[in-house]
């Protein structure tokens, strides 16, 4: 009888979270899938009479071609940000894992970029990299350039700018998770390796990285999900331009829905993004279960 009560008590505790997930996560996903299978636009949104078109919205998206550019841009942006955030975050984590007087204060300073609202960060980088911003002004004063660079107008430099902005935001997240993981590695292992004559690089590649593998896997998957669905930063800094050079899946779905009022195609673009993230999540779960079995 006691076990039955404990089981029902567990269900009671889980029920509010389950209801929340079904209402605020499950329903929007299902309704978005439904919306992508109909032809819903600004003309028939309120009047009704929305015809069922099946997969035509998806076919039209890939036939038009911009979604391919958006998907490619999103993948390039995500991989570039993940690489930079991880390398710099790991470097900071190892630095602040050392015992020196100002470690906590410097760690707090690094955290500022993560604490700022994304809109503030986006506006700051937009002004910094404008033609009359501090970046061009500094480069001109140092005589590295002869005339201001149009960072946000040129296709190549626009992508570089938003990658730099998102990397600046993501470094503290990587640093904190990796710092926490580093504290779980026993110091005795390093001392034994040093006594056996292992150099610093050998200790890093043969002790630190292997023992950080679970944390690194979680960090990369979470970082991929957070970065792949980035929206506000790109929308404010470049608005997907110039000429779709920084158009992401999220901004393209927004453009279709709220600029062009093609609600069904916007839902279809969002569903493509959802499928990519779902595949990444499933691959991570498979790797995690394989790691636990081994």
C-alpha cells in the first residue's frame, strides 16, 4: 500500500510539469505542423476557408531556394560559433581553475557578456561595427585601414560580425560548465602523471580532455541547439542581410510569417529547423546511452 501511495505521489509531482509541457510546448509544435499543411495567409487568416495543401508549402520553400541558403548560413554560423566558444571557453576555464588572487574577479568580468540582454548585445555590436563605429575608428587611428569598412553591408564581414557577437555571448556559458567539470577531476591524477614525467601537453590530451568528454558532449549539443535557433541577435544586427548573406532559419521563418504574411510557409520553415534540432537531440541521446553502457 505504501508503494502505491508513493507512486501516486510521484505522479502528482510530475503532473504540473507534464501539463505545462503539453500546453506550452506540445500544443504549439502540433499546431505548427497543422499550420504548415494548410494554405494560411493574411487574406484567409480570420475569414476561414483555409485549404489543405499537404506538403506543398515545403515543396515551394525548397523550390524557391532561400531556405537552402538559410540552412547553409545557419550551419556555418553554428559551427563557427561552437568552435570559437569552446576553444576560448576551455582556455578561460583552465586559466581560472588555477589558484591566483584575481581569478574570481576576472571570472565575474567575463560573465558580464552572458548576463546582458541579447538585444543590448546586438545593438552594441551593431553600433561598434557601423561605418562610424569604434572598430573602424580604432583601425583608422592605427593606420590598419585607409577608409572605413562596411562591416554590416559586405556579405563576408556581416557573417563575421554576428559570429563574433554570438561568440562573445557564449564564452561564459562554456567557461562555467567546463570550470565545473574541471573541479571534478582529482588532482592526484595530475600529480601522479607529473611524477611519471608527463609534460603539460600530455597531461592535457591524455587526462584532461578524456575526463572532460561527457561535459564536452553535453556542452556541444546544448551549444548547437542554442546557436542554431539564434534569432534576436541576427535580426537586430543584420536583419538577415545583405542579400540573405546572414539569413538564418529562425529569421527566415520570421520573415515569411510577419514580413511576407505567408504563415504556412513560415511554419514549414520553422518545422525544418525543428527536425534538424530533433535529429541532433536524438543523436546525442544515442551517444549518451552508448557512453553509459560502456
